[in-house]
C-alpha cells in the first residue's frame, strides 16, 4: 500500500525525468475518494491531480494513472485544452502519451 508521500515522490521523479519539470512544483498530488481512477483540474493556475484511493493497493496502476493525469496537467499548463475540458483525449493527448511511451516512461509498469 502506498501513501501520498510516495505518490508525490513518483510525481517529482516523473516530472523531472520525462516532463523536463514543466509541471509546476506547486501541483497538488494526492489520493482521494473520487468517482474516476484519476482527475486533473486547474485551481488558481496550478494543477490538482487526484488519484482514486482504491489504487493505493496497486502501486503500478496508480503510477500509470498518475502519468495519464500528468499529461493532462502538462498540456493544460502549456495552454492547451482541446475541444472541450471534458473530452480532452484528443490528438495532442495521444501524441504526448506516445512520446512518453517511446521515452520509456512505462518501463516496468506495463
């Protein structure tokens, strides 16, 4: 079982290694009771990333969901929203995901 501190360490490592620290360091990253596996939203210019707390028992899956939400945070921080905030899995999201896959972000997770 992992907690918020380990989730934060994963965020910091991934942000540095794969996102070139583009996601602001003041991003809130934590486990919470939410209806989805993960959520990312902007709050006063900084991102809030929430991972469903049921994933605390599944560290690899929690990390995959964290990566997914980090892509959203990175794109939003760059000013990209897509066609709508609720349907932002479009070409830019998938292109970013593919680039990270090629860079090895999912090694040992998938």
